[in-house]
């Protein structure tokens, strides 16, 4: 609290405002009182004062002594503001805030679960025989006046309550640096731990000053992409900054982000925008990617944006060889889970390789080892948010799947734009397999899934495949199976036999994508099954 009043502890502009409500503040006080853990404050100590800062809730913090370093709060602002607002008596709030008008309820049961603290309205009288104000705990005179009517157990209770708060140690973790590259790396790693820190706003608060309207350009780009299902690109400022850095500086490392110049980004924004739009058009047109949610890694957009970046109103048109190289790079990156580790180094390699490919110098871009094993499909569980599942779904799209009920081609752009679990269902119904004693892990492997709308799935029901086969159009069954990369042994009612054949079918198709970038339009060569579906009559 002394550091806040003295201007040595401050809130950077890239932090969101104070959003806790009165109930949450009071509940937090109860946790502190009972000695429950409430997490570290993460502080960044620097001598470089930020251009833009934020108030601490309703309090405007005074300037600090320039001779001393400043601790900027990166994580823990809500907790810090709550503690300061409830207990401080030095600063005047811009306007009264009842969220900090917290009292200790002397009549509340001393429970491990229930709270003994409540935020009371400012405009209503308070029963002083029951409620004791926390705002006086660190004010000697006010505390003496508030406790003067108390005696015996009542006074002991309040003194004990004050002692607990006075002895609380707020845990902090501080990193100290003025090195922009190191700050950027810390930001990136802390983001991976679930603490959201916005690099764009850091740049604005630290160096870009009045160039912060670039945020509006990013938002406008997101609006342009919304009709195509890619609005989230415009909201992912760290991804956009990586695209900016990759296009302008040829690298996307955190240190490179910190060296971005706001004026240059603004002057070359058409080049950046063209690159991102070109990358997304390539993904939509060539790979049927319908939204950001379909991509195994959002990072894939960065190297593609470098390849498609162009000045003014011009655009990059792929040659046939370039297109094939880009497709092979995409599939090899996806099946090898390329960006799941060592992201910065691999991005650097891919950015430079994209520049080489763009100049028709070489195709080192595709020099990625990506072996595909059947276990990828038989051993991975279906989960729409996982990398393996997204890769599997995009593999299925390359075969142009058809409805199992009507036989009509599925509208992939519509389905993938609203990407969710309802568009995918089991080939061997879950209920059917459970009755046979199969475990959930066996039932929910990738190899047992296919594009299938909920309405189609409901019509087919939970019967054995040989039974629900009657709902498929008789003259279109072979084409439906082929476009689903599904062997005919689906109708054998032998799940183990089917899994082996489907896993092999998917593996052959995946290897074709890794090797050639595309599937053979006939598709028949991928179907690993010599089982005759006519062995089971309708």
C-alpha cells in the first residue's frame, strides 16, 4: 500500500480495468482472513516509465520518484485493487465505490466455507453492533474510535481479526529488466501459463505512443475477415504482430516484436494486410479451411502471410510448383505437429524458406520429416480442440465428403465455419459398441469418426452398421464410403476388422498428402479393404 501511494507500484495501460464486483471483493477478504492461498502478484521492475498507464480502479496513483525503479503489475491487479480499495485511507476515489465498503460480520458463523465479510451499500445505515468496517484496520485513530464501544470477547474478536490482516504477506514474484527483448520473452511465456498479456498494448504503452490506432486497423482487418469465418485473426493481436514482424523484419521472435516501429507498421500495413488476406484465401480455397478454429496451429498463418505479402493493390499469384510446395509444407507441418515446440526457431526457418520459395529460388520449405503411422488415427481420441483432430478433419475435407443419408456433397465452408462437435459422429454407434463391451477410449478414436450432421446421425440411430445401411441410398453407397475414406467393412459389424481397415485407409491418404499435397481425385487407391459389402444383404 505504501508503494502504491508512493508511486513505485503502478498499473500498465495494457492491463484491463478493475472488474470484480462487491461480492467477489468481500469473498476475497474472507479468503485472506482465513489464510487461504490467493496467488502471487507478478511484477515487472524497470526504470523506463511507460508512456501510458492505468488508474488503480477509482484511484489515480501519484507519480513516483524518477530516481527509483517502478514495479508494473502484470498479474494480480484485481486482488491488489481490492486490498488497496478496502484498506487504504490516503487517496480520494474519483467517485464513491461500494465494492470497497466491506465489513466484518461479528455474528456470522466462523465457517470454513461461508464468508464472514460483506460489502454493504453506501447509502444505507449500518448496524454497528454487528458489522465492523475494514477501512479502519490500518488507521490507528479510526480503529481506536471504532473499537471504543467494544469490550470482552467482542474486542478480542476484532483485535484478532485486525492481527490476521496485519500479518498477511502478499506473495510477489518480480522480474527486473529494461531489455525489450527479455520483456517480450517473459510476456510470451507468461501468456502460455494462462496470464493474458497483450504485446500490442505493451508496444503502445512503451514505445508506440500515439500510434495505438493500429489497434483499429487490426480490428478493421478482423471485420473484413468475418464473412469468411476468420474474424478471430483480427482479435489475435499477438498473431498479427508476428505477421507484421515476419513481413517487415523477416523474423517473428519476441525480441523482433519489441523492435517494431509503429510508423513503419502503419506505412506498410497494406503489405501486411495483403499477406494475411492472401494466406487465408489460400487456406480456404486449397484446403477448405473454414475458420481459425480449423487450423491445427494458428501460427501457420505467419509464414503464409510472408509468402503472400504484396505492396499496394497487387497480389501474389502462385505458380503450380509453388502451390504444391505450400500444400506439402502445410500437411507436413500439421502431421508432424511442427509448431507444438521450439516455435520461434521453426518460424524463423519457415519464414526464410517462404522468401526463397517466393523468389522461385528453391523448395527447402518442404524439407520437414513427417512420418504418418496408423496409430495417429487409431490411438488419438476425437476432440475438436486438439491438433490431431483438426488435422484429421482437414484430411477428411480433402475427399469431399457426402451425406450418409442423401448422398449429396456436404457444404464444407458452412460446416467448418461453425466448427463444432455436432457435425461429426461415430461410424460404429457409441451405444452399439458399449453394449458389446468396448471402452470409451476404443469407441472415440479418430478412425471411428466421419462428417455427419446430427439430423443424419439421428436417422441412422444407434443400430449396427449392417442395419442402418438401409437408410443409405442404394445406388450411392460406394461413392459415400469412398468420399468418407471409409472401407466397405463398415457393414461387417466387426469393429476390430473395420478399425484396422479404416486406420490403414486414413494412413494411406495422409501419406499421399504429405508426399504430394493433394489426394488422387479417384480416391479408390486409398481404400484398404478387400471385403465385399454385398456379403451382407439389405
